[in-house]
C-alpha cells in the first residue's frame, strides 16, 4: 500500500469514529417527555418511560445495556396497572 492510500484510509477511519461518537452524544442529550408510562428494566429498576430507560443506557457498552423486561413498574401485579 502506498503512503497516500494509508493516509486516506486513516482519515476515513477518523471521520467514521468521530461521526459515530457525535451520534451517540446527540442521543444522550435528548430530552424526555414527563409522560408517566413506566417500564421495568432488566436491572430491576422502574423507569418513568422508555425514553428515560434509553437515557440510562447512554455511554454503556452493548453488553451492559438495560432492556425493557415489562411494561409497568417492576414488581407490579397485573391488577396494579
């Protein structure tokens, strides 16, 4: 590979990393509506809605992300909803 090709490859790689980080950062800066529609996360915590659960995942690696286990508060019985 020529020096020119290597430099071009490195510039493209840097641009891709920067673009991905900016996209993640913008998702982490989103604002959630205070509409109470609780969801139970895989971490056992109740989140006010799915948006707040998504915010809790910002910056976490994929293996550590919280997922929705059920709609409604954690530990709530179906008759409580």
